[in-house]
């Protein structure tokens, strides 16, 4: 099966770039509808997640969001395959960033920088594009995928323009070194954390185990922390505003401040998801380790 999925990706890679990006983005919308109606992979997971997060929404509203989620994922895949063809000029047309200079401004303080984002909009384009817009490569913490062949191929594309990847399982020492050397570390902080995680955040519901790595690194090193997620516009471009989180206000490095800082960036993500719920990856089993009362 891994070989088949890898082969399909290679075929898509050769075919999709033969067409204009706008055509592929529109086609992705049609493919999203196809998956929703005919190949409903993880549709039940998305439904259960949304019912938990938005108990006030009726089934029609939930199904509309799920359909949008399929469309979003297919657009992400189509755009990802286009990365090798994207010049900085084209990236600036795709990403309307309000304050990308904030990255360089924070790096000028020589304390390193953590950029925290989420599986929202096109998260891959944000890492690939914003790093080129500000002229500073990102060091991105990733989780290895089960399909080793596909994982290797995807990572090759991610690193085409200078970004470096850090395996989540081996990230601690490397991240600390990078931050002390005034580099940018990018983290997606919205995946499901183990049940035994020390930090339980309010993410739509109470006490959701949450990865606290961004907060722990920031408080331990005194580095700067920015949060940002890209919102897709009707013309398939993205709007992005980076939000600075004041790490200094939390004071010393301890578990309570790690929890509070984690909750702050989780609250920012929830705000964006409520505004555009179809932009987030509801197919992920985010609530699987929540203890039932």
C-alpha cells in the first residue's frame, strides 16, 4: 500500500504542474467534494470532533464544515506539489502577510525565535513561503509519517529553499542549540498529546492534553514567540498576521507558567478556528486522550 500511495503522489506531481495553479486550486475543490461524497476518509472522526467542539451547531452546519475540510486538504496538496515552481514574487502574490518583517525585527534582538502555527489553511505554504519572504530559513519540528517513501519525498520538497527539518523525537537538544544561536524554530502545536501530558489546555472543551514544547522552550531560553496561521481568501490567496506573545510577563520557568503560556497560544488558535472552522484539520483525532468525566 505504501508503494501505491507513493506512486500516486509521483504521478500527481508530474501531471498537476502541467496546468496553471489557479486551475489546480479549482480542481482541488471538485476533488474535495468527491472525497466527501464517495471516499469519506475519516469523515466520522471529523463529525465527532465537530459535534464535541460546536455542540450548538446542527448537522447541516457540521456537514458543511466537513465538506470544506476536504476541500481545504485537497487544496493544500495541490499547492504543495507546486512549491518547486513558486518564486518569491509568486509567493508574495499568494501570501498577503501584514507584518512579515516582525520575524527579522525579533531576530535582531539576538534571542532566537519560535514561530508557532497549526494545521490551518495551508500550513505547508506558510512555512515554505514566509521563510523566503523574510529571507530567514526555518527549522521545522516534524513528526515522521508511517509511509517512509512518501515521507522522504515530502521532506525533500519542504527543504527545497533552505528550510531544515527536525524530527520531533530528537528535537530537545537541537532546538535549544538553534535558539541560542538566534535561529527560527517553527512548531505546529495543535496535534494530540499523550494522555499523561503535563499540560491540559482548554481547546473547545476542558482539559485537552496539549504539547507544551513551544512554551517550555520559550520560557527556558527567554526567546521570542510569534503565533500565526494563514486564512484563505476567495481568490485562493492567503492573509496572515503574526501575533507576538509576550513571554516576559510569565516570569520564571515553572509548570504553571508553561500551562498559562500554552493556553494563550491555544486561545489564539481557537479564535481563528471559530472564524473559519473549515480551515482546520478536523480529521485528526485531537480529543482521543481526553479523560472522560
